[in-house]
C-alpha cells in the first residue's frame, strides 16, 4: 500500500539536555546539538517509511539549503517527493527544539508552512494511495481551510484518513476542527490537546465529547500511554519504559506505528500498543527521526513482555514513550 502525507516540512535544530530552561536575557548550556528533519507531518512520513510502507509526501519549501536538506532526508528513506513544491518567494520553515529527557519546548519560523495550501494538489496526488494523513492542523494556516475538502476527496477515492491537530499557538482550539473531523477516520490529540479540545480534565470525558459517531480518537497521554473509547469502553495502553534521550517527534512516530498496524486490520488495542512501541523506540536518540523503529523492532518490543494492556496506570508509575 502507498500512504499519502500532506503537510508542513522543515528542519529541526535540536538543542539537547538542558539543565535549566533559558529566561529572557539569560544564556544556558546544553549537552548536545543536531540538525534533523523536523515537522510533525514529515516525521510521521519517515516513521511510516521506516516501518516498510511506501509513502508519498506533498508540501512546499523554499529554494534554499533548508529545503534541499528536507527533500534529501525524505528521499533517503525512499519517500516520493515529486509533490514537494519549491517556491523562491518564501523561506523554508525552521524549528528550534530545546529538549531534555522529560519534555521539550519549540520555537518555529513558519516560512513556507504558512502559505502551503491544497490549491496545487490535483487529483493525481492521491492516485494509487490508500490513506491520507495530515499533522499540525493549527499551524498550517494555508492548508487548514481546505482540510475537510481534502479528506472528503480522499474518501471519494476510497481512502481512509487521519489527522493530528498539534498545538494551537493562538490557543483558541476551534478553527473549524469539529467540522473537519466529520471527514476524519482517526484523530491523534496528545494529552494537552485532548484537554483543550474536550474542555474537561478527565480524559475519558474528553474522548466522549470529541466523539462524533465516525472518528476514532486516540489520545496520546505521555508517560501514561494512550487511551481510546471502543464501543463506549475505555481502552488504555501503558507506555513502554525506555531510556529516553529526546522526546521530539515521539507522538508522530506513535501515529506512524498506529497507522501501520491499523491499516493492516489489527485490533484497536494492538494498533495502540504498536504505536506506543514506535513512540518509545523513537526517543532513543536526538531528533524525531534518528531512532525510529523498524517493523521488527516494534514487534519485538510489543511481545517482549515488558508491559501488558490494562485498564488503568497504577498511581505513581512512570513510563516513557507516548509523548507527542
């Protein structure tokens, strides 16, 4: 099968393992630094390709060194980039990620991301594809108004669809999202996004509020794993304990793992556990793509007996691998 990923494309400059977070007027030191492929959509695409899927990527970058870098990185995993447009009138976006083992903060220059829209995506972009995934709904001001129509086109072409909202920098948490979800098969908010979109502190209540009779909502809960409702029943899968180097993009690798399993007809619980394994394994190195899982690695972690599916995480337990 071939999967189509449409979305933002930029490098990440990852500054790793800070001992204190910088305040205005202050300089702090970090233990590591690396330039990697960033952007949620691209990290998910790279994860899908690493698992053995054929992937087509559609986006826009500038005619600059950052654009060259992004396309080269995608092609290194065999991802089809013929639908990545080059625009000399914009700069390729860039994100600076300031990270430690527990969490990270992001500073982003949108550049080409803000002006990318669906106008240039003719029907041929979906030819031969079975699934459409989009990430960073709130960041993509140009693409966002067309998302529902794009998902509807995918359904008309016999494809399934998925969406990761990403954080809303404006913190308004709407922008037509609920209307768009009517054309989405799988929705991937993290714990912060779930709470803001659902308007409640209890994750299960948020899952119920986001239900629309069609969309399967998968909540990525960080150290608490992931949760979903299946026929009204709360399904909870714990995170895998791993030695974490960097959580950047772990939620995007989770998305890739879940989709890889779900599109092959595995149960909701199995797909959630597969996603959790891919999310955990991706945290072993700096950046979102440096240690993404192969299918063999994900299967090994799933069946290693390290964790089992259970209804609740015992209070006080700490695990890693489900971050967004």
